[in-house]
């Protein structure tokens, strides 16, 4: 049986949608995004017996958008691959085509609407909810959202319920969160924006004594504030977490918090500089209290925070010593170019125990310098590249392993090809 490709699927979709006499707007576009990476200490310090690696990954997406009167819909098909992961003469793709987005939205009136299906959930600076667009596969949720929009105000109410399959009996679900509910309110004024978020996430587990299926519910709530006037802009985020989670066992109390701010000033239309700080709570390594004190960004776009080398808060966030991140941002954007330099100065938010002595170690983890450049080759083609260097410390060695004295760096080159292939309206 022949494999149906993205092009064939797109033609089929467009023929079906275009056949209706009631269609108002239909458009389709492609995204082809190959990215070369050189990893020599990415996410963790290199060890003496390891060698650097390099590879090319690629995202291929087909986006189809439909809009008619009170109805809109989106379908995004996606293939993510590493160049060479299948033979040149293969009859089967290793990853195949996956569904990144597939949702429908209905507008009840000029204020109320509802969106149901596989969709991206992204708010504010994406610290708690984000698309994670840096990942070739991105992040999307199976969810239902009811929205109210009037003037400068918006309220979103969202919910999700997850299962592995259409079971006949209750089974343990560990693939993702079991259920999720949230409320997000946003107010937009002339110079000031304010958002409020309340999120409840439930993770299922099997109680070891009774074997009953239980759910740990964790709550994340807080605010995001943004101010912009003339050449100056600033933002502040404050979040806290409570409820229950898993540490050594389930049903463990959660008490954690996060705070961050950014100050930016545009000297000219091309030159901008900024200063930022973020605090993510952690737990002392000598703390034996059975409480989760380490903040978890949960659904956030982690790559956009705390350095591009992804050393921190990627993976398991629980029972870590937290993080402090002080950083500078310098941007220069002449014509079709964009240059940026961002040094990060990392420190722990809690004590690290010295494995060779009875005292605690210095909380300074190291400095990471991120350098990026982007160029708009065409309105549908963008090229970007970056280089990052980590200057680690002994404290970082204790936390992450590896050798700080090795040359720990990372580089990438990425092409984003995004042409519109079809537009129809009537």
C-alpha cells in the first residue's frame, strides 16, 4: 500500500473544502525547517570520555485554515525527522505524519466563542503556557476553550481530559496530565497590560497499598504585567504553586514560586538593550522535609528562558535547588538583519551540599553567552544561526556532572521556508 504524502493530503483537503458553496476563506501554507546543530556540552557539561556530535533535524508542516461566517477551523499536519534516520530506499517513514493541530471554533455572538480539538495554548510571555516552537515537534493540547472578548478584555476558560485509548475499564494513565482546567483573564490598556492565570493540573497514579487510581492536583496561579511607552518597556511575572505532586512518593505537598522581570530601552529603531532577572524557587540539598519546593514551569516554552543551551529546567523540575538568572540583552537590527548577544549569570536559589566536605558550595553556577544572527532572505525564507558558550563552575559540576574545564559549547544554523501555497475566498 502506498504511503500518502503531505502534498497529496493537502490537495485532497483543498478539493473538499473548496467544493462547498458556502466557503468564505481558505488558505494553506507550508513550513519546511531544517536545522543543523553542533552539540558539545548542550544541556549538560561534557565528560572526558565523550565526543561532540552534530546532526540535521527537520520540521515539515502543512497548515490549512478555514473561515466561514461564525465558523473557523485549522488543520496542521507535521512530520519531524532527523536527516538519515531512514534509508534512502525506504518504503516506510520512521515517524510518519502526525497531527499537530486540528480544531474547530464557533462564534456564538460578537463576544463569545468556543474552540475544541488539538490546539496550541499560549499566553503572555509563554512562561506557563507556550507553544515551545523551538522544538521541531512543538507543543499542543487536546482541549476545549470557551472565550469571551469585549473591548480591551478577554477571558479564556479551558479544560482537558486525557486517556490512552477508548477503554472499557479504568486504566492508569501516565502519558501526560490526566486532566487540566484553567482560567486566563487579560486586560489591555493604552500603555499597560495585565493578565491573571489560575491553572489546575491532575496527574494520575496508583496508590501502592490499595491499588486505587488516584490523582494529584497541583495549582499554578499568578499574574503577568507589561508596560510600554515610547522607547521604554518592562514586564513583571509572579507565579506560585500549591497542591499535591510526586517527590519520593505521590500526594506530596507543593509550595513553590517564580518571579521575573525585564527592563528594555530602544536607543534607536535598530538598537535595543535590556536587563532581566528570574527567580525559580528550589530546595536545599540538606532539606529532608517531604515538600516539593522547586517551581515547575509546567507547559512553558523553556528554551526561551535561562539560556539557549537548555541546562536548567528541562526535564524533571522536582526537588532541584532552583535557579536565579541575571541577564543582559543587546539587539541590533539593521535592514534585513538581526544580531543579538545575551550573557546569563546563573546562581542556585537554594543550597548545594559539598560532596567532599560538610559545608555548602558557592551558589554561582556559571556564565552562558548566547550569540544569534538572523537574516530575512525573502518574505517567505528566513535564515538564523547561533553560538553559545558555557563557562561552568564546580557547583555546576556537582549538579549536572561533567567537566567544567572542557570547551562546552553549542551552535546551530536553521532555515525557515514558509511559502503560502493556496488562498481562496468568495
